[in-house]
């Protein structure tokens, strides 16, 4: 069967599953949109509806504690019919978003940057999965499906992150800059993906056009481009909302965490229980901690920038203030790109079972805390700890595998032997 | 229909009283169904505004006056309320609800200021000083509990420059009104509860009432001539359960009555010496002021004037056939008003005065006027994540539709989704909402403020629902006392049409709501900090460990080879042994 | 790290692979032993009231004297209503409440379950506490008919009398709601659903008047006729729907008031005779677990508990010398205690096993028993996984290592995203995961079919449906195995993987379930435990590392497979249900009718667990064995 036929079949199936869920269970989207694991205060569709309502009734949606999402979403969704009465258009949009993300993922796979970069080529480069398979593991990942059905706006962020990666791995500068700027405009932390993706883009450009342009100029132009794009988006949204107060309501909320609604991350309970005098300090520390991974990984794994970017999405899924299973879905669907690393990963069964158990126990414990009243907050908090631990184990293990892979290229004689780190 | 007439005239005859004299007080008693008795006390004292400016106060309490001057408050309304008015069986509210507040404490005032900031600063100083004066925690009315209503409240008084006036409104639904609020309230009266009807006001009885509200209203009133007086009105309305209030204070326990005193339905076939189906008493219960309040009225307050309407201090609104005995040594005057349904008495000075109504079988009763609206509000759904508020407002009148303003003031941690706001009228499809004013809450800065102007067609039911989400607070933001949940202030309803006869307006309030929030484990800050930090450290340490170290083959490392666990342990053991050996050498 | 490495190195050790069967056997035995130990005095604790505000039995009760005459009159009234129509009954009860100056309202409800209509009326009255601000309320329930479908004459009369008596007190800080529900299960459910506005508007009428948040509910069950009946003990029923329990403080308060203040003995779980011996305690625990595991409504209180309203039913049992007034005083004292509450009951335990009125074990003590039983499946699953990896690639240990690991990884990815990975994803992996995963998940989906059938068949056909399903489900695995073997002989690895995945899922479900409904998880775990020991014994030359030396096994492979198959067939959930029904002498149809009613009315989840977690696991296990038979 030809690749495009397979693709058509796969996408058709994925779209069918989503639309079926939307139509067969009309109350499912609302139910899922209410789940704390799926939609956070900064991505919830219900809050987006509230913001839309205020926006269309000429009340500033940012003069309130409910809406913390990007201003440009408002005109976009105000074009669609009211989702509480005619949800079909919205559902179609989110389905399309997932499909576009999948095709972007396929482009990444086809670029082959995951195994062979300019400076490095894995010794197991033939151990790969077809783009169809990877796209399938993205489209049919329950986390992705749930995110799509809950219509959480982090699906959009995921789409643009994937697009940015795809374009970077094709060396298409402008689209790459554009997509990345939108992603970081939507949810701020993707800006950290810029350096690795820039390297990736540079490598691809150099390999394509055999002439190696000066890296400094390249960096300069692209950085300027990114700054311009983001500045443009911000000023456009300021123009739309009529003031700059959206900055504090969107990015300010992500930075300062005033809304402590539970989520699968590590921040909410920590800052619920934090002493007031130390809150600002620890906010700084936590953000520093998130940012600190980017330079380290980029420098150490200079040869595999795409892997660095993928790993960073994993970091985001664990250590950002408002993570949801959507971020985990993004990371887990990027991992299959690096099929060639699986042989060297060690704690995968452990991590997998941890994540699975957390997936089952999380809702149960949340129910015990919130509805049955027979458990307290610590139950759910413990599960978020387990979940984060499982994900971070996967991340660390994959990094180990990547380094080991590099080692096998540098010192082929060590293949299959035990190694130590000193 | 008699009593309907009576009601209208009551307000009418109280109205001239204020203009006439500088101080007047009145007690109006009205027996209600189900052995209840409405007693509404009313005290008015006027002060000419010139005298007020010069700070010479005759009847007006100096303490309050200075507070008002200091805070630049032109009009003040303060309410302390407890319990529920049972409109279904008691009918129309006293004063059309204009002199009552929501459960707890409610305060609104028109403050004179140049801009919002100044107004709010003055408002804060007002609340703080008032809380000192009334022993209430009014000082907790901060920015998150303060709103600026636009449609619901209208000034009662006549103000010259209303451009600089700012209306601010705050509520404390959780405040428990009690004796320590009554004492300063009485202190403001000229007779201080020593004489006059105020001598009846006693904490034990007042706070045992089924429903009671204390109100203080300070309003500037200007005659046509331009001569303005500052009028202060103190009101206490209470509904007493006659049986309960008649119990002696030394034996308040409602023990079962001896079987002889219970009226049995002898028509029942099974009626026997040990079987008694109680029949509902049809006679009006007997009572006297001394029974209800534990003491009679200690004579008239000498400051009330002796002639005219102002002299009618104690009035009772009963059918003419009801016999009323007066127990007093002094001289009193009885005059009957409104075809005898209202009997008013001029109190004797210096001697006790008591009304005694014997138990009596009545043939006629007073028609109790139907309230124009009835409202109930509840929280739907369960769980501590989200829910929905449902307000049901009924218009009993078969003929005319009612237009009203519905005011909600919600705390910031209760986050309403206004896009889910639905208002439905039973049997009609078009939306009853005519106008909406909405100011969303900001976390920890201000509360939600929602005002709706709506119309109910005759004899139909209006249902307002909206979803909300419960925020989880920082553990320092939960009150230290028992976690009962947070109280949500009652909704205020003001009728626009039919408009009220006077400028006080017709008001109606729902009951308050209980909002349980999800709670963290308060005993765990250290554990949480430690555990979370541990997980982060694991991730961070693991990854950076990988990033900074260098790989070499296992066989290239001398220490503890790839012998697995055994080799490892052997290595450890050897290391220990070496250390001990070293120690031994050292010693 | 070094330590971890060496632990990982252990994985290569072949001896490890011999361990798991014994390990999981140990888990199961340990779990059961753990439970058997609990009734010993050393392992259980005496109950105590930990909410200070309750102050049980610290108040004088005055419900005596002339109230008794009035009670007798009301009892006559209620008795007179026995043969009246529902409307008339509701109206008359409403009139009694109205004559006491209470706010009265009625509610109709009409459910439709398994072909029969459950339609009746609730009548309730609200006493507005003079001190209350309509934010909190407590409920006193007297169901018109109790669980045994007798008319609750004295109970309803007591509710009426107490309503009249409570009205006189001025100390109530909460509203009191007096509810006379049409029956003991659907009526309270309809009422409490409507109270929280989570009712289906076509089946249930909304409530016209409401009060504040419900803080607690007490149901009285006293079906003595018009001439009364002196009882011996109070039977306190506390199980809620889906095995949720009320706060232990409420139970303790009731016991300490009845015992300490009124001198009435308390009993639970129908243990009419309990003389504090090990056997009695064990029997109480087992009965408690049974009724919790079934998750059915055990009284009018059950429907309140899912809404986090702590509730119990006081039921009078036996012939003794206690009369209605002592029950009334007990209720009065209980309400005085609840009236003291400053906040919702939260102090004491919500998960507990009671072994007599004043001894219990808390979750920390008993949860491990269910957990280890759940864990045994996971252990077997891991073992099977590794085994399948081994058998796939024997020749080269070094490469085994790699394949083993990378395969392990593939399963991770698949678990992240279950069966739906198309073949394309897997062609390149060594293990053909698609067929096993597909099979396991589709078998889980098949479970929806019987779920639907049993919830929507009308009463008359239920028995037929049950027998048919039993027959089919008993045949189906073997048929499937035969079909598979005839169409495409599944390799030994595939069968191993099928068993592995199904056990993995089962372990996961049970451990999650153990936190919600311990008893159900434990019972299913015990019933399904043999599944982790049955194996598909394939024809030589296939060799399974977990099997003893082939010579014996291979010789009488068929015999052993048949034995396994019969054992498995006996473990069919439906067969077990039938056996249980025979043992307890209940008609299977009644069980199914109750279950259907539970599904449609009370939101009962037990059958979902049975059909979507237990049955599929059993089915997979049976198919695995069958494939061994037909290979």
C-alpha cells in the first residue's frame, strides 16, 4: 500500500474516532474540559468560552481572574459559531489541529534528523519506524485523543511546536520562526526550544546548501526574526484588546502562579503549602530550574539538536507550572522518533508501569479527595509526584541512551559492554 | 382587606411624625399566624444640618455623628440580621423590606469624595470606626467584600451635589449578630433603654426570636424651604414565637406537657387514655408584654412629645373584636385608627405599662398582604470542584408583571462562568433579562459583582442559573476556625415596578449560601516542600549527572568490576575493612 | 547508580525466571492470611469518637411523657394509611406535618428498570431552625416500606412525633428535614438526586423547597404494627452504594448513645448473635466485605453516602424490653449531637472494616491484603513478558539482552497508547504485539455486550438471558481458541503475551479499585487468582521456561490442559454467581433485577467492574488455556 494511501487511511481513522467521540457522547467534551488532569487554568476550553463571552460583550476578558489565554484566540474563536449551541465547527477545528500536528510529525520523521544529523550519524540509523507508525502513535495516543476531545488549547501549542520542529528539520527558516513564535506566544515556555531548533535549522541549511554560512549572522537574523514575530503578535493583541493588561493576565499568571487549581504538575501543591515570605523566592528558583536544562542539553548534545528539543518538551511536561497530559502526549509521541535509542534504555518497564499506574490511580484519588471526601489532598498530590517521577525517568533514561549512542560511535569497541560514568 | 388598608396608612401616619418632632419612637405589634408576633420598634431623631455642622448634638448621638463627619459620609445604612422571614405564612415584610439586611451584617453608604480612591479610603475609615462602635467585625469589609452597585440602591435622602457621592456596599454574611451589637445600638438612643419602648429590648429575648433585624439609617431630609435636617432612624424588627418566648427564663426546656393540658381529638376511633391525636389550636394565643419580654414598658421616654401623632407610641394591629387589657397605674390615652384595626396608646410617664391579650377564639382575622415576590437561592451539584447556583423567583400576582434588579456579590474564590448564565421564565421562551452589569472578580483583589434587571410576567416563576468553579486557596488564606465552609452573601432584589409609595424602595433578600472549598492538608507544608524538592532534585541530578560526566568502559574502571551485586558488596566490605584497619593503626 | 546497574545485571540470571509463580502464590496466600489475622484482638482497634463537637450522649433527652400518647395516635394514623392510595397517603402525611407548622412538599418519581416501573411518592417537611440561616440541614428518614418490604408503621409514626417535638426547641443551629420516602432504595435516591439537582428530569420531579447543605442523615426502620412491639437490639446499617461508607464517627456516636446512654445493645451486618469470639468477628468482617463488595443499597441511608452525606439506618431487631420511646430518645440525642457539629464530619475514618459494634480495623491495616493480591497479577505479567522475550530469541544471550530491553520499550510505547497501534508500527519489532494487544482489548470491549443485555432485559427474560450467557461464555473461549487454531495457529509467544497483557490490565484495575472499593477488589482478586497459574502448554518442541521439565508435562499435555480448562470454566464469573446464589438460597433473577435497578437508579458500578475488568481477564485466560489444548 502506497505511503499516501496509508496516510489517508490513518488520518481518516483518527478523524473518525474523534468525531465519533464528539457526536456519540455530546457531554464528554464538557466532562473532560472539567478534568484537572486535562485542562489547566491556562488551557481550559471553558475559560476560553468565558473569555469569548466577555470579549464579545465588550468586557475586557483580562480584567478578571478567569481568562488567562492568549488574546489572539478570542477573534479566532469568535469567528466560529457558539460552541455551547453549535459545537461542530469547534470540534472540526480541533480534529484538524491534531491531524496537522500528525503530518508535521511525519515530516520530522521523513527528514531523518532524528538519527542522522550533520555532525553525527547513529550506528543504529536503520533501526527506525516509518513516519506512518510514528504519526499513528501520536494520533491514537489516548492522551492526545482526550486532549482533543476536551478541546484544550494546549493542542494548538503542540501543533505549533511540532510544526516548528518540522520546519526546522527541513531548514525552512521563515515558517520555523513563525511557528515557534506563535507557540511561544501562546504558552511562553516554548521559547526555550529556540536555541536547539536554531542549531537544527542551521545544520540542515548547511547540509543542504553545501556552503556553510557564518553561524553568527544566521543566529542574528533568526533571533531578530523571532523577536520581530513575537513583538508583532504582542502588539497586534494589544491593538485588539486595547491595552497591555493582557500581559500580566496571561504570562504574569504563568510566571507568578496566582491560580492554584490542581494539575498533574509539581507546582500547585508546593505553592499552596508554601510560606508567604518564601513564595517569590521559590517561584524564581523553579523557573530557573526549568530554564537551566536548555543550555546544558544544547551544549552537551550539540550533535543531536532535534533530540534536545524533544527532551525539552519532556522537561516541560514535568516541570512547568501548569502542565497537563497534553504536554505528556506531545513528549510521548516524540519519543518514537528515537527508536534507535530503545535498546540502550534501561528503566523503561519501571517508567512505563509508573506512568500507567498514575494514569489509573490519579482520577481515583482525585475522586476520593474532591467528591467522596474520604481522602485528602495528599492522595492526589502523591500521584502527581509518581507521574512526574515516571516521566522524568523516561527523560533521563533517553538522555543516557543518546549519550551511549554517541559513545558507540566514538568508541565502537565498547558496543554492548557495560559502561561507567566518571 | 382591612389590614391592607392598615398597612398603607401606617407608613402614611409615621411619615409626618418625623417632620413634626425631633425625637419620636413607636412600637408596632402585629400578631402573625402560627403563634408568631411581629414587634417592630422604630426610633427617629432629627438634627438640623446646621447644628450638625457646628457639632452641637441634641438627639443625634455624638459618637456616630463624628464618625460620619470624619468619613465624609452623607447617607448611611447599617443592618444586623438573623434568621429568615417566612413570607409564605407571615406575608408582606415590614417596611417592604427596606429596613432589613441579609443574614449577618450589611452596610452601604454614600460617601462624598473627589474620586474612587478617596472614596474607598474614606469607606475603609468608616468601616473601621463603625466596627469599633458596634463591636462587629466590620473592619473585615475590605476590597474583596466591597462592591459599587449601580442599579440596586437609590439614595433615600435629598442630596445637593450628588456628583461627588460614591455608593459603596459591603456584607459580612458569616457575622453572628448578638448581644454585644445590641448594647451599643441602645446606647445611641436618647433614653438608652431606660424608659420608653426601648426598655423592652433585651438580648435574651431579641436573639431568641425567629427572625430579627436591627437597622440604622442616617439620611439627610430637606423640606421645600431648603431647611435640611439629618434624620437618624433606628429600627428593630423581630418575630417572636409566642409559646417559646412565654417560657420562664429559669426553665426554658420545652418538656412534654402533661397529657391533661393537651387537647386531644376525641373524634378519633382509637382515642383513649394513652392515645391522643393532638388537634391544632384554633384560638389566638394570649400574651402580655411582660410575658414576652420579661418586663413591662417602663413608662414613656420623656423626650417624645405629648401631642399629635408622635405621642402614639405603642400600636397594636388586631381585629377590633380582640380584647386588650391595659395594666398600668399611670394615665394613658388609647385612640383607635383605621376602623379599629389599629389601636395606639400614649404611654404614661414614670409608671409601668403593659398590654395583656388573653387567649381568645377569633371569628375574624386580618388578611395578610401577599408579598410581591418570593425568592430562594441554592447551590446545585456536589463535590468541591465546581457547582451551579440556582435562584428561583416567583411572582404570585395574577395580574401585573414585576420588574426588579437582582444583585449578586460573590467572593473571589467562587468563580462564576457568566457565559453559562441562563434565565428562564416558566412557559415563555424570550429572555427576561433586560440589562446586565457584570464586574468579574480578580484573585485576592476584588469579588464578583453582578446586577441583572429582569421582568417576571404575572403568576410565573423565573429561574436564574450559572455555573461556578471553586478556587483552592493558599493554606494561609483559610480561616483558622473550624472549616465549615465559606458563606456567600445573600442576593439583594429591589423592585422597580410596582414602585414603592415612599422613597425607601421595596427590597427582598435571599438566604446566604455555604460554599465548602477543597482544602489542602494543613499539617504538611514541610513534607510537601521536602517531597516536591526531592522529585525535582532526582530529575535534575539524574540529568545533569549524565550531562557532565564522561563514559568509559566498565572494565577500564579498576574498582568493583562488573561482578554485579556480589562484586559491589565485596568492594564495600573491603573498603570498610580497610578503614577499620586504618583506625586500628591510628590508635 | 552502580547498585541499580548490578540489580539490572541480575535480570540476566535465569534463576530469577523460576521465581515469579512462587512469588505470586506467596502474594495470594499472604493476602488471605493477612485478612484472617485481622479479627485477632491484637490487630483491631477499639472505636472512639474523634470529632470533639459531637459530645455523644452528653445531653438530657426529654422525649417522654405525653409524647408517647401522641406517638400511639400517629401510629394508628399511619396504620390507617396502609391500604390507602399513594396520593392519599402522601396528602394525609403532608397534612400532619402541616398541622405542626412545617414547610411541606411532595415529590413524584417514576423509574423504569428491567421492564418494571418503580413509581411512588416522597413527602418531606422542613423545620427551619430558629438559629439557622438555611445553610446546613440534617435529615431524618422514615421510609414507608423498609428493605423487607414491610410497612414501616412505627418508624414513620416516630418521624411524625419527633417532628412535632423538635419544632418546640429553639436550639437547632441547622434545619431539620423529615423525609417519608415511598420506598427504601429508589425513593431516597430520587430525593437526594433532586436535592443536588443531578436528577434526570423525566424520571424524577424536582424539589419545590430546599434547605442548605446536608450534613448528615439518620433513617429509622421500625416496622412494628399499631400495637407496638418491644425490641431487643438496634441493628445499625451503614453500607452505602458502591461500597462507600459513612464517616466512622457517625457510627460510633450512634453506638455510644444507644449503648451508653440508652442501654440498647447494638449489632451490625445481621450478626444477631455475636459473643465476641474470633469466629464471630471474622464472620462479621466477611459479611461486611460481601455487602460492601456487592455495593448495593442496604437501606434508605445508602443513597446519601455517594453525595458525601454521612448516613446510617437504625433498625430494631429481636424481642426485648426496649420500646419506641427509647428509640425516639436515641434519635433525639443523635440529632443533638449532629446539631453541635461545626463542620462536616471529616475527622475519623471513611475506610474501615467493623468486626463488632466497638472494634474496627482502618484502611492502613487491611489495604495491603488486597494490594498484594493485585500485585501478584502484575508479577506474573512481568514474568510472562520476560519469558516471551526469552523464548523468542534463545541463541545469543548478548543479543537477548538487547532484544529483551528494546522489546520492553516497545511495550511501553504501546501502553502509553494501547492496542490501537496499527501493524505498521510493529512490523519491525521482534514480538508481534499487534495480535495479543488487539485480542485483549477487543475482549474487554466484548464485555460491553453482556453489560448492556443484563441492564436492559425485562424481568421475565432475565433468567433465560442469564443461563444463555452462562452457556455461551463457557463455550466461547474454547470456540475462540479452536477458531484461532484453525485459522491461524497462534504461536506460543502470542498466547503468552495475551495472558501477560490481560493480567497486567487486571492487576492495574484491581489496585485502582482497591482504593475505591476494597472488598470488591479483594473478592475479584481471589476469584481470579488461578488465572496467574494456568499456562498454555503447547505441543513440543515449544518449551516454556515457567513449566517444569517437559517430559512429564508433554506426556499428558492434553489431560493437564483439560483439567485447566475445567478449572477455568468453573471460575467463570457467571458460574460463580450461580454457585453463590445457590449457597445463599437467593433467586438469581432477584439479584439481576436488583442489579439492573441499581444500574438505572442508584448508579451502581459493580457490574461494570465485573463485565469490563473481571470477565475479560477470565476470558483471555480461558482462551490461552484453550489454545494450548488445540495447538
